[in-house]
C-alpha cells in the first residue's frame, strides 16, 4: 500500500512494525500493495462502520492497528466500558431470575460486579489512582440506576433475555462477517436485539444508508439466519452515563427500529393499550389505537416484514461494497459527516481538518422504509 510505503520511507514506521502486521514476506513492497494481506478476509460490524465513517480511520485502526497509550485518568470510552461490563455481567448472571429481582438483589449484584470490574486490566490501573476513587463511587451509583432499569424493563415486557454476548459468523462471497451481540431477547417466535451503546448514535435510516450505523440490521440478519426467528426490531440502550440527567431513568429507554405489528408492540411493553406512551421503549401510540389494534403515532424507523427483508438485501450490498472498496486500497481521509471528526483520537495523524478547503461527505437527507424499498426494487448501486 502506497501509504505504508511512504510511512516506511519517511521513517515513521519501522520494518518490525510492518512485519508485526503482515509477516516477514509482507515487508516486501509488492506485498504492501495487497490490501488482503493487511486486512484478511474476516471483518467485524464495528470495523465495517469505521470504514464507512472514514476510510483513513479504518486503515489506521485496522490496518496499522494504532493504539493510544494508556492513561491513569478516565476518558469517555472508560465510562461506556464501565457501564457495558455492568449491564452484560448483570444480565448474564441473572438470566433465569431477573424478573423476580428486588432492590436488595440489585445492590448485592452491584457490589459483586464491581469486584469483577476492579480486576479488569484497564480499570485496575484507574482504581490504583486515588484521584479516581470518588468518581468510581459516582459511577457505581449510576450503574445501580442502569441495573434497576434493566429489571424494570424485563418485568414490563413479554420479551425475555435469552442470549448474552452471542457470537455469530456468516459468509458472504469469499469473506466472513463475525461479531458478538450484546443481548438477544425472545417472545414466542419473535426476537429483538439489544445493543448497549455508550457513544453517539444517529438511530436513523440515513445513517444505515451510509453504512455508519449498520450493526442493528446486521445483528437482526445474523440471528434470523441462524435461528429462523422473526425480527421484531433492533434497539440501542444508551449507557453513556449522562450525568446531566441524574436520577432520570428515561435516559436508558430503548430506541431503534421496530416491526409494524400490533402484537410485537404489545410485547415490547405490556402496558400499551392502557397507556399511549412507554418508559421502557421510545414508542408512542396513536390516539386511534385500541387494546386489540395498537397503532404507532409515527412511521419513522418502523418497518413492515417486507421492509426488513429489503433492509437485509441493502445490508448485503453495503457489506459487498465495503469488501470491494477495501480491496481497491481505499484509505483516503473522507469522513462522513462532521461528527466523525469530533474527538477523533487520530487527529495527529490525519491532516483532513487542518486543510480548511476540505469538507466531509454529507449524509444526505433522511430516508424512509419506502426509499430503501425503491432502492432494492430498482437495483440501484451503492
């Protein structure tokens, strides 16, 4: 790859660094021109999203595999990882009895999981810094709210947690897509995806169309293919630790894409029909709804069964396009939307924002299920 060769010639990367990435034979210039030797044939959902966010960002993270030096102070990712461990461990440890848990049970689990977190390499480093001890207690208080909301949501939903940290792998043409799904919930023949999300999400079809948020659809597709369950929807559960909303459990409300089906809506929150809104999922009913026929107040991020099928077809187009672009050696700094560059840890390597004449690639206008359907029906290219 020309970019690696230039770094090597400028003494910004050594032969040993390249050898670590692509092996001894890979150090030959002719092998550096073969992206497959650098990236391989197995990709994760996050890696694919990073490529669509910015090809250079993808190359630096997954080609050169650059990493930041660990620091003894918290950053935004640490907050997210802290709550992610809590949510994952809590559900996994209590799969069979989570609906019967009371506040005392939650507090006991809170303390036990905290001991697990302190043994994590990163959090062990942070915990050894006495300046962080008060912050740990603040985060632990926030984690209690998160765990309480998970129990509350499970008690009021017909969907029950079935799989935690569920690994999947499937083949598309000559490459594999593999990853781990935070949580899969079941209700009879339907399933939903729960993805604990600490970072900013767009939760929009325009983000999916541009490939920068395809994880929910990819997870839905994977579980549908593996088990044959019907997709009810995919949801993010925000776990960023938004302290500006201290004491407000609504910050943990599920938000995402849902099937247009009265029974699915009822299963998401059993109180729908009596109530027009929910405090566990970000959906509202139209005033015309009846107990026997629940109708959502909006069509945004709402799919028919055929709509989901077309979204899966479009997803496959995104995946194949990703593979084609990576093999073509595309590593240019072309961020999608302003937010991609916000707080990017690779700023010191990338010159994009330093060149005032450059503009990020625009996301475009918000789209709908109908537009996704037309793209598929007309055979349009990405």
